[in-house]
C-alpha cells in the first residue's frame, strides 16, 4: 500500500460512519471499473455504426436538437 493511500485511509477512519460507507462505495466502484471493460456485442456495434459514420464525417446534432433531448429527458 502506498503512503498516500495509507494517509487517505487514516483520514477516512476519522469520518462519521455514513461518510465512511459512502467513501467505501466509491472506492469499490473505482476498483471494479478498472478490472472489467465492457465489450459491445455485435448487435450493439451494428446499432452504433451509423452514428460512428456520421461522427467521422463531422455530422453532429445541432444545439437545438441537443436542447430538445435534454428537455425531453430532464423531467
């Protein structure tokens, strides 16, 4: 264990139990994320292909289109 990690753990021990649990969840998520990289399925790759072609061509959604999506899904 590194010195920096030792120091972080010591500081975490001084936190209230709820804060310690929150911190522990974050650490667990970070360590899990580094160990597994999601692999897209063939169907997922095929679904993304048209968007990738548009992105490669420099075709992106307009500001108005993006705003409309945010408005629709922000409720």
